[in-house]
C-alpha cells in the first residue's frame, strides 16, 4: 500500500510543477492582419462563380504565407478570400490561383481528408478565445467539409470533421485558377450577441505547386490548424441575436439479422430521432429518443499484442458537438474519466462486448458567457435480463472557465447508476461516481502548454487508493521540443464511463527532440528523439513494472515523403500469466517474472499527393522470451474523382521457445469507396483477422437526397476464419431526414 509519506512526496512533486508553470511568463503573439466584412442586402447564389457585382467592393484576406516547404516566404500561388454578410448568412467568395488543372482529390464525398488533396479550409474563432473554432472547407470540385477544432488545435485529439451542419457551396474551375462560393447560415456558428469581430485564419493545400499556405504566417513547428496565429475579420455592424431553427431529425430503420452461433434470427422496425434546440447564440440542447447508429462506419480492427484495452474514436454524431468539453479531462492515454463509447455497449454473460440499447437522453453544451462553458449529458440505457445487463443512468456535468488568456480550469462530476435491484449485480457495481478538477495551460504563443488534474472515484465499499492525478508540461520551439508527463492512478480508482488502461501505476513519460531545418537540401526537416517511459506499482512497494527506452530519427522530405527509424529497449513485469499469441490451449508466459526485449522499426511513407501512395513499416527484434517480426503496410490508389481504393495489412510473426506457442497473426483490410456523384456514395470494407477469428464484410450505400438527409442500405456479414462458417449477418435500411422548424 502507498503510505502517507510517499503520497505526500508525490503530491508535493506534482504541486511544484503546477507552481512552476503558473509562474511562466506568457509572451503574447500579436498579429495585425485584418479585413472588413461588409453588410449587404443583395442576393448571392453559391454557384462558385463570383459574378455578383457586390463582390467587387468586398474587402479581402490575401497575401498568404508558405507553411510548407518553408515558412519564411509568401506562397508562390496566392489565394484571396472575400466575405460579406446580411441578417441571415455569411457569404464567402474565394479565388485560388494554381499552376494548372491537374488537381488531386480523394473523392466527391463530403468531409474529405484535406492533407493529400487540393482544397482550402477556413477557421472561425467566434469567441476570440484561441481555444475553439468552426471549420469549413471546399475543393476545386465544390466538395464541402465542416468540422470543429478544440483545445487550441494543439493536436489531432482536438480536430474532428464528424460534425455536420447545413450550408451551401460550390466551385468553378478555370485555366489557371478556380473560384468557390460559400453561403453559411449565421446560425451554424455560436457567438456572443453584439460581437464586432472574430479571429480568423485559412490554410490551403496546393498539390501542383507542392506547397501548403496560410493567411496568417504560422511557424512550421506549430499545427497548420492551430488557433494561436490568427488575424481578425471585422464586421461592419455588430452581430445581432439570431433565432436558430429547431432541427428535428427523425429516422426509420428496417433491419433483419441472424446470429448463426445461437441459431437466432429476427426482423425489426425501429423508429426514433434527434432534436437540436438552440438556446441563445451560444448553447445547444440535443435530445435523442431511441437512437440508432446502424449507419455509422464500422471500427477499424487493430492487432493488439498487449495486455490492455485499445481505445477507438467516437463516430456517433450525437456525441460529437463540443465533445472536448466532456472527453478532454485527465490523461487521454491512461486516465480519461469520460469516454463516450462506454455508453451503448456492455459485456454479455460470455464476456463478449455487445450493443446495449440507449433508450434516450439529452445533451446540453456551449458557452454561458465569454469565458465559461457548460456541458451536461444524461442518457438511459436499457436492461437485458438474459445477458445480465442492468439498465443504467449515465450522467456527466462539466464546467470550464477560461483563465490567464487561453488557459482554463475545468470541473466535472460523473455518475453511472442503476435504479433497480438486480439479482445478478454485485453491490459494488450498482453505482460509480467520479469528480475532479483540471487545469489546462496554453500560452499565448503556444510555446508552453500543460495539464494538471486530480480526480477521485466513489463506489460501494471501495478502497482508499481511489485517486487519479497527473501533470503534463510541454515546451515546443522551432529547434527544441520537450515534454514531461506524470500519471498516478490508485489501485481502487474506477471510472465505469472512462478509459482507464490500468490502475496501480505511477508513470513518467519524457520526450526530448532536436529538430533541424536544412537549407538547399532534399530534406525539409529531420529530428532526433529520446523517449523514455517508466512505470512503477505503488501498491507493490513501487516495484518497477515497465519501461520503454526509445531513440528515433524522423525525417521529412520536400516531396512530402517521410522516413523514420526507431530503436526501443523494453522491460515488462507480468503479475499474471499472459499469452501474447491468443491461441486456444496455449501455455501462457509465467507471471511474477520480468522480461527484457529490444526491437528496431523502419517506416517509409511515400508522397500522399500521388494517385498511388503507400507506407511500409517493418519491425524486427525480441519479444518477451522469444522473437517477433512485424510488417505493416498501407496502399492507396485513386481513380479521380470517383473511385478510391485502399489496402491496410499487418503481419506479426511471434516465435516463442518451447513449450510456449508461436503464431502468425494476419490483419488484412481492403476498402473501396465509390462516389457516383456528390450525393450517392458506396463503400465496402473487408476485414480479415485470424487473431479475432473473424472475416467481416461491411457494405454501405448512401443517398443524400436532401441536405443532411440520407437513405442508407447497410450490409454486414461475418465468418469464422478457419472454418469459413457464417457467424453473424445483418442488413439495414435506414431513412433519416433533417427538418428545420
């Protein structure tokens, strides 16, 4: 057990780090780029052709800067953005100058990936806080995307394009440029009534000139979608109060399924829907009744050679808006107290993960005032007596207050509770509660950022080691990067709605990186990294249970290809027997024993702008008391603009000495995406995994017959790998319609 003296020392160490960061002088980044957004009464048709006379008088954001391959000169091919507005809409007119018409795009499907194709993206920080922004993008073919940026855009955890909102736009291609027009309802944004300016930036990918550019100059050590470096868009008149229409999104789902293992089949008809209710200009209330997620893309399978669970991203639309307000507490890798994917899944009597029906719920999120955000979520899941699954109420309340510029303090309370007494449920499983406080540091120039948190869980007859705490500090400059991450999770800490990989750990992760930016070289940049991760068990007298000591060289070339090499020395102490091969009747590796092993990895990524692109990563070395060879590869082939083919493959050869098992693990995932038009899409994903003994087929046909209104036909088929006998099969026909009232 952790004695009081030891815990006090740990607390003082974390507190000292907090004090140091509070005392850091934050150097503000100033930027005087701005343009005026004029108010108009004229009509604009978003056909991509800037032929309305009112565009001539509009002010513009121009003089874009290169972000890649350098960040010190203006872009070779410039972009111009003009904006106008009236009482209902924001109008955007864009002119993009190019080297020709040989554009690269992935498909005609909405919410495309930006980094490997030609497009331009606009970022609107409507509360001028440098923390959250709305994202709208368009490509030369008029394909649109929208998304949200949170947490200042520090990393991809705060970037999502799963958010949907109604707006219009199109593009027109000319000989050496293309133009785009957007009409975005002001109700699509959240902002303070009477606001006179928004912070704004734009970034563009130009595959023909091999350059990425931004309106506001951004150093290359910062993310291109980061919210640190932005200019201002100044409205000619203050923005008023807008009545956002009530959005009602009903659905009807007809489905048929068969479980071949249980020899059970059924046909169902489900009806339900969502409602989106705006509260002022800054808050959203989402209501769901009998939600159905059958149309959501299936998860990508992952080969897992560890003893721990792997987290997968949330894809369900109901949980996306303001998701950072709920899911960014704690440490994302080890100690996340709220993980929305926990809601709607459960374990059956055979310990398999199955769907747990959501009866309904509400979700309130947004800004109370300029500095204070509120999030509240309450969902009720159904009981399944045959599978010993209880009905649970799942609640979270979160508050986040901005302090010291872009930093914030957040507090939350989570409650998972059953309201009935079930014979199959133990007392300790009737409820679980977690409360905590986080401090998130983001300096104005984004050189320093950090996180400090303290969480406590409550459950019936829980032990005293029920705390989770952590401290993270990062320094990010052009030539030097450093971070230190400390995590403590008590043995009795529990968050049923969170993602906690393991308890009873004190962990430290440190990263040192030196970055070089050579001139007149094929290399755009390269860096050397040292990355040690050390873990102890406080309840076992701070036994050193794990460490990974990694050194790496990473390089990026001017043609956008990459080569990375790493060497890792690992140590793992097994408390329990463990079989990494996951074979039936295999003899597991003995527990209460430590294992040392080493491996080296090489990764190459080709230029993703090309019609054919690929990446390959071989890994060779020892593994526990044996050897391992792994090979990961991805290939992409585009037949523009309608067909996109991809293939992902992972092979792991594990060779352990007798009497332990050896095996070959395969994961092969081909996928085809066909966009017949901007409104009809078909995709099929095949996933073969002998580790999971599953061959799965998922095929989805989508017809977007009206804005954000869809007809889906989704077919799923799963087989056992060895016998190729059917396991589970389903087909769903789902109709959704977005109705504004």
